C-alpha cells in the first residue's frame, strides 16, 4: 500500500529520493516522500522498511489464532495423505500378487474382493483418485503446452478505476504460493474439498493487511506462516518456490486458472458449510480482482515477478550450500581436535 501526497510539495523538506525527482508517494510508516520503488528500497530507507515489514508479519501471526483442535485436525488429514502416499511406494506389483493364481475372468477376480474393497474401488473410480495408482502425478503447470478453458473474467477497468499499488504483484505471489503449496501436499480430490480449503486458508489469510514490497519478503512471510501452521515437514519450501516460479512463467492465463480453481473450490465449500456473512463474496471478489489484474496488460509484471522469485531461490540454495559446507567443516574440525582434547583431559 502507498499513499499519494496531497499537500504542497514545496513544503516537503525531507525525502527518500537521491535521484533528484520529486516524490509523489509517501511511506505509510515514516511518511517521507519517494518517487519510485528503487528509492523506497534504497539504503536511506532500509531500516524503516525492514522494521515495517517485520511488524506487519508479527501482527498477522498474532491475529491468526488457530485453535489446537483445528490444527490437530488439519495435521491428521495431511498425515493420512502422507502415509497413504508412502504405503503406495511399498505396494507389491499386481503381477506379483496374481502370480500362481488361476483367475479366468474379471467377474471371478471381482468376487474375490470383500464388500469393503469393492466399495473402495468404486469410490476411487468416481473420485478419480484411482489415477494416482496408474501413473505418477503431474501438475498442469509443469507441462510445456497448457490448455486453458475460456472464462468470463471481467475486464480490470470494470472492477477498478484506479491503478493499484506497485506492490500488487507480491500480494498475488502470496496467493499463488499458497495454492501451489496445498497442491503439492494435498492434491485436489472431490471428497476432500473442505480439508483442501482449510489448509489453503491456513497459508493465505485473505483478511491480512500485510504489504510485501519484494518477492523475498513474500517468501519469508510464507515460510513463517507455513512453520507456524505445522506444514514445514510435508513439502520442502524450496519445492514450493520453484513450482510457483514455473507456474508464473506461463503468464496471465495460468494465474487466471489458479484463481478460477480457487473460486470453484470456495463455492463447493460454501454450499456444504456456509461461510460467515459476506465472507464468501469478499473472498470471491478478491480472487476475481487478482485474475482480472493479471490479464490486464500485466504479463510483463508476472515475468519480472518470476525473475525476482528465481533470484531468491538461487540465493536460498546458495545459503543452504554454504550452511552445509560450514557444518561439514565444523564436523571435520571437531573430529581432528577431539583426540587432543581427550588426551589433555586424561
């Protein structure tokens, strides 16, 4: 969020800008004027912007009070999915199971199943979950040629008469990361839509007043939220960031598809368990706003966003390798010094 300066610019005696331009915005924290994002993120304003971001994240985490019962229920669902996936890896192949068995027809094989097994098989066909047993899971954004269905997304100028904040794309990044994160740990299944939405809203708090001024800030906030929700053990966050980057490279139509899928899930949840008064409409409008914004000549913004995210991923991987190297060197040093310490102690 930024604010336009409406007072007389000639009366402003202090500014964040070192480029010589007149600041037309002002910082919501220290209220000093600035002309662009580069000046806002400059060294002269670093301390204020970092403390502002830190305060916003801390306030959001305090506001997002989740009961112990809700957290336990969510973790049980995720653990069940995680265990189910692990069990599939250990299953014996069908050829090995049928070896030595004289089965002459499908009816005979069907009759060998218990009633519970038959019902489970029928349910897996209806829900589509049987496809996970037939081939490895492949996410749509990892494909080279993605087919998009036509939609009726409203034009951005019909939804908003003013150009939104320059930080708009980082709020959208938070939504996309939350979607990708849930998809990686909890693939969408028609029988688990409420649980899917519960996990998604743990990661994306739509009421949050937070403003992210960089892709790195959005990633750090997402990491903090995932850790506080107990989701850090299900999917590596580096995988979430990398898949988000792949999705963004597909451009505005990919973002529109994400928003439309989330609206469809939201609608299913609202039909079975109605949300609070006005909440359904507000969330739906917010997702429609993001979708329309991305389609409204902002393909270049998404490309820049993907590039910024890739820079953060590279930095994250570099930090991880450095930490591992430091850890290894520390272990080697301890291995060499321990005999000397033991000799001195004796």
